[in-house]
C-alpha cells in the first residue's frame, strides 16, 4: 500500500505543519471507513491537528464519536482541515488550541471539552515533543523540562482533571513509543518520557480497572509526521526514516488510527494496562 513512499530531507520550525510535509502524510482522509464502533461517544484528543492525533480524530469521527481537538495555536491551518473532516462525518467538533505545558490550559481544556460535548468518555493523550540532542552536556534544562511537561505532565494534568467526568466504560489511551524500549542515543529526554508513559499507563490501569475505566497505550514506531522534520531527527536520518524496521519503511498516521479505535471501543473490553505496538515489526517486550 505504501511501497512507493520516499521521504526527503526537509526542515520545519516547531511544531511544524502536515500541510507542508513532502510527501504528504496519509491521515486516512481518503481511506478510513467507520462502522459505528464509537457511536455517541465523546472524545478529547491532544495533538489532534496533525499526524497520529489527526488520523485518530478522523477515525473516531467516522466511528460516530464527537471530538474535542487540542493543538498549538500555530497549527490552526492543520486544525481547521481536520476539524472540517470530523464535521463531514456528521459529529460535533470542538477546536481548543493552547499549550500543554501550562497546567491551567490542561484543566481548562478538559472543562471546555466536557461542557462543549456534554460529557467525556474517551481521553487520548497524544500531544508530544521530540527534539534530538547528541550530547547531554548541551541538552539544556529548558528542553528537558519542556519535553517532560508536554509528554508526561500534560498527560497527568489532563487525566486527573478528566477522571471525575469519566463513567464506567470510559477509556484512556496514552501515546508512548518504540523509544520506551529501544532508546536512541540522541533522544535521552524523549525516550525517558516514553518509558514513563508506559509505567504511568500500567499503574493507572490497575487503579482504575475496578471503576470500569480502561487505560492503555499505543507505541508507534517511526511514523511520517511533522514531529520528525522539526528536529525530531537529524536531517541525514530523514531520507532513510523507518527503513531499519522489519517492514522496511516508515509508517503512516493512518496505520495507527485502528489501534486507537480498538482501545477506545468496547471491542477491547478485556484489555487494560496494555501497550499496543505499531512498530513496523520492531520487537517490543
Ligand atoms: P505531530 O507533530 O503531528 O503531533 C504532535 C503534536 O503534539 C503537535 O501537532 C501538537 O499539536 C502537539 N504539541 C506539541 N507540543 C505541544 C504543546 N506545548 N502544547 C500543545 N500541543 C503540543 O507528530 P506525531 O508523530 O503524530 O506525534 C503524536 C504522538 O506520537 C507524540 O506523542 C509522539 O511522541 C508519538 N510518537 C510519534 C512517533 C513518530 O515516529 N512520529 C513515534 C512514536 C511516538
Ligand atoms: Mg502538528
């Protein structure tokens, strides 16, 4: 399906836009077909303007869920396109830009999603920051802090604020990474956040299972998104991005969405504390 995919060197300033990726990423806009698996559900998705979050937003909408989208104000162009596709599916959409590093925004985001959608039963913590660094002595405190704030603290703040609203049957899905298991030498801070997300997911899953709330995670391998071309990788690694996987290529965001749909829907009713690997065949524990 993606045999001809060929990434080229390119750089964008953070957070980057799907609109400017070359070749274009596939977020499932032409392909995802829903079958009512999330009919009437209400979902909050962070990092929903592009990449994996955008593919998830489209899939959730086509499965019948109303969607609240979190993203950075600089991503408005991407966000409007995805919000339009969500709306085309005949469900409600909320666009709620802001900065995940700000606990006030995270709490307000949940309150606005609950108010605007009339409840909440799916939380997808997917927004993330990845900036490569080759030498720990030059990894500045601000980047370390920003990466943990975006990837870990925001997940904590949002989940904590959402819990009082989540009824039995609700689901929480966090986005970890192959980096949690195979950390790159140039992603010390990022890989550490992703291992943290796995532990958080497995601990919280046990705490919330008795309440009927399932917590799981998805671990993507190398996926073609703006995260990678905004200094997520050095330029020389962009051209061969994903070729080291057993499947021999980078994945597309559209190939992640079914994993999120599975974990969000009642089809995964006996799955909790699991990390579902979508890694192009790279083994995970
Ligand atoms: P992406 O760039 O499309 O999405 C990341 C999104 O995070 C941004 O679009 C933005 O909306 C959001 N974000 C970042 N900083 C933010 C901030 N301070 N405030 C608000 N929002 C902010 O890239 P993606 O690859 O789809 O990333 C989604 C998730 O997938 C991330 O958690 C990432 O770590 C994870 N992941 C990606 C890959 C990959 O190869 N692309 C691999 C493993 C895991
Ligand atoms: Mg983006």
